[in-house]
């Protein structure tokens, strides 16, 4: 199956000249003594208050019990006749990677064997190892590349592991800690994109040089395979070990959403793909590339899934593009996975999940629906390359996670999360708000049945990078919020992928304000329907959603009374000079270009805080070890608020990476902080 390691992980890049008004730039020194002292002081101020909240300890303990519940679904990765799973609980805090036979897993009583114990490994090596995944080589999956992060950073070290002896291979492949792209080229060769030294990274901080490293040689002697320009985002290998075939490709990431796919022949030739540069590569099946079209091409509409055979292209330089499936106007394709003879396609129809199966015959592709529950979302967990089995996940806001084994016959429930609350006490509604430009924006409401008046409301949004925000069983923090008689809202704003590539493209660069207008429109619609009031409305988002939060409260401080601003972008003047920022300029624009800064400057939160405006008491949270979105964004935003005498809460986890947490205990702790904060600001509890 295709192994794509286009890892969104990058190194710090050189800092630009400090803007004259950026008196807080010293906080970008991630682990500097002065900056860390500032962080610890802000943490102490916040935690002293929030930890003393009436229900904080109860929230934390209940959240941890939920997160460590042994009845949780152990999501499988299929490896021939076995499955693997990574698991954390109260005993295995850092976690274990384990294996079971597929037969025992399907029986509902998997016989697990521990393969790697991260707690034991971390203790033996004196490191806070965080699991970042395993890439095991088909068809026997006997050798794996294990990625380990120290403290949760995107940066990883990679070690070769033997599944038969359940041990790291002595003298095997080992790549030191870096942000990197590693793939099996064959059983004795890796393609390696890493920090090779000066000049080996793009301006975004990704590898720009790929090399082939042969077993028995030193990493330094690896042979050049391909490279891209420093101005590109990255270069990565795409290798498909698929049903006895070995298809090798190189992908030059020109920017975040486009690049050039090249097929590498055994004699080293590189044959360009016939796809447009902005096609989204989804995999390889039986010698055919699968791709989602972001713009119309070859007579096929934007959002269509297409395929082409590799062998004719490599042999003659020509191949035929075929349509696999084209979703309707209110639909989109979210995921694609290939099994032995079928392609599984997860779709959204008006932000509700569907599952389809596509098979190829003499007359082309045939697509049929697979019956799954309604009013939720379908995600693809793992597909087999030895038969047509797929593990698929289904959940709704009040419907617990359920895992199905899917084939060409009816899906079968394999495991289900026990209900954590009485779903009969709540209702799920889908409403539509009208944005500033007249666009209809869908949003979901989860609230107690029979509610009549306005309720304290927790509104979530993201709106970027073609990411769809779909129905999912609510987590502990939102569960507690709902159980206490409150309301939760999910806004499906532009910038996401809920209605296909066009929904995303509508809010790019100079049109970014549309996403923010959409979010405001949902808030205003809730108020106009008398479902909440501005003083009862709190908002939540992280990463790009954290940027959304910063824009929301600086543009409309009158509309929101609480703001959870997580691992955020905030200083959009310097974002492209901090960690992964340069790779996102295709989303936001280049602030170093005066024409782009003209529109970015209108919403950049850090530059738009004003001394004479009253803001809600924002809760910033981030992680020191987030090496994707720089913690300096949250730090500087809080420092500017502090400079202007504006109240705020601030919590920076020393571990955790971009997820903000490194284990379940940290996750539960943060959930308790979040609910305690919302209670305080929206319900005046403990104020």
C-alpha cells in the first residue's frame, strides 16, 4: 500500500528583522531562560485560579477515567493476517505498541502481544518518548521504521525494528532526530529526506534533498535521488508496495496545495504524472494512481476522484485519465483507501458521512453505496492489501464511536464505545446562517431536549487547509458542558473542505475574511434565534482555529464573552519566519509582500489589539515543544494584552508538541481547565 511521508514538520528558519513595534519578540526564544521564566509566571497566575475552581478536580478525574477507559476501541492497522494498535492507559502512560492476529481481533477478544513498551523504553533511555508511528514493509510487515519524538515534538528519530524478534535491529537503519521524510524503497534501501546540513532544507524548513540509503553503508554515503528548489515547500518519496508491485514516485511540493509527481523507473528516469499540479494524491491501487482534483481537469469537475494506470505512462509516456467518482454539489470526498480489489471512498453530503466502494472492470469504474448509520460521520481506519476488508469508524455527536469491518458484504460491528451519557436527553440540530456575502453556512447545535430560552454556548470552529469539521462523539470537556444544561455548536465555515475544494478556495489569501465573517454569522444567527446571548457565548479553536479565535475577538469583542485560543497563529506579520509558517503562505499569503500584507494586516490578531477596547478574558494555551506552530504566537499575544492592561489566562504545557498534550493525563488536565474557564466566564461560577 502507498506510504506517503509528507510530514508537516519543519525546523526553525532564520528570523526576519524585528519590526519596530514588536517589543515582545524576545518571547520567540522557545527555551530561553527569560522567556521560560515569563511562561512559568503566567502559568502560575492562571493555574492558581482555575485549579481552585469548584469542579476542577472532579472534571480532571472524570475526564481521565473516560480517556483511560479499557472499553475504548483499540483502533487497528491491518498488516496481512495481523493488526497492530497503539494504546495508552493508567498503567501505560506513554503507551504500548501491540499486535494481535486479525482473527482474534475480529472475534471481539483480541489476544494482544506487546511489541514496544514506551514507558519501559523511556525509563531505560532517560527520555520522554512519544509515539509517532510505525511504517512496516509489505507484504510480510516483518521490518518496520519506528518514529519516536522526545516530548511530543514533530521532530523524530527513526529506528529499524524486527517484528519477529520484537527488538530494534542491531546495526539496522537509524536516522537521528530531525523533521524528516523516510520511506522504504525496498527491503534493503530507504529513501531519506532529512537535514543533511547547510543548504539541504527549503525556506519552509522541510527537506529539499532525497537520498537513497542502502543497507550496510553509512547514512553519510547515501546516494542522491532528487531535490527541489529552496523556494519549494518540500520533497518527499511516495512508494507503493502493492500486491507484488513496487511503484516508486517522488513528489515535489511546490507549495502547500500543489506539486509535481514524478514516477521513478528502475533505471532512474523520472516520468512526469499527467495530473495537474494541484491534484491531491490519494494512493495507488493495482498499478493505478488515485487523485482528487482540486480544480477541473480533463473534462472532470473539481472535487472528482480520478485514476490513471502507471505502466502505460512509464512505457510510452502516455496514459488515460479515468473518472472514479464525482460527488454532487453539496457533497465532497474526505478519504480514500485501497484494499485488494476495491477502493473505499468516504464522502460528506451536507456535512453527513457516507461510504462508497469503487471497483474497476473492463468498462471502467463502478461505484456503489455501502450501508452505514445515518446522522454522523464515516472515517476510514485501515484497509487490507491481501483481501477487501476495511475497518471503518462511525460516530455522531451523541452516537458513540463504533468500528465496523467492511467488505463487499454488509458491514459488521467489531467494537463499540459504551455510551458515556444518555443521548436521549439531547437533540442535534443542523441550522444555516447567512454570511456577509449571502453564502449559506451550515452549523450543528447539540443541546438539552426541551430547551426554550437562550443557553450558555460553546462554539467551535476551524475553517482552513481544506479540513472538514464533521460530527464526532463529544469529548469529556464538551460532555460535562452539555450534562450541566449548556449548548455546544460546531460551525462549518469556509476554508474547510465540507463542500469540496471550492469551499476551501473561497477563503484563501485575500478572501480570508470570508471565513471570519462566516464564524461571526453563525454567532449572530444563534443570538437572533434567541438560542444564546453575547454574554453567554464562548468560542474555541486551535492552530488555524486558534488564529480564527484571535481574529474573532479582536474584530468582534462585542459578540463573544469567552475565548479558548489554542496553539494559535497570532502574529501574521512574522508567521512565515517561525517554524512551519513559510509552508502556509499558499493559505494566507506572504506578509513580506506589501500587497499581501495589505489584507493580512487587517485581521492579524497581534497587530489588531487596541488599548482602548474592552476584550473578553481570553484563555491562551500552547506547548513549549510545539515545533509546528511556534509558541511565541501565544506568548506574544498574551504579552501584548498584558502590556495594554487586558486580563487573560495563559497555560503553556512544557511537553505535548502541536497537540498540546503528550499523554492522557495531560489531556484530562487540559479538559478540566477548559470547562472550568467556560463556567467562570459564561456562568459566573467561581468569579
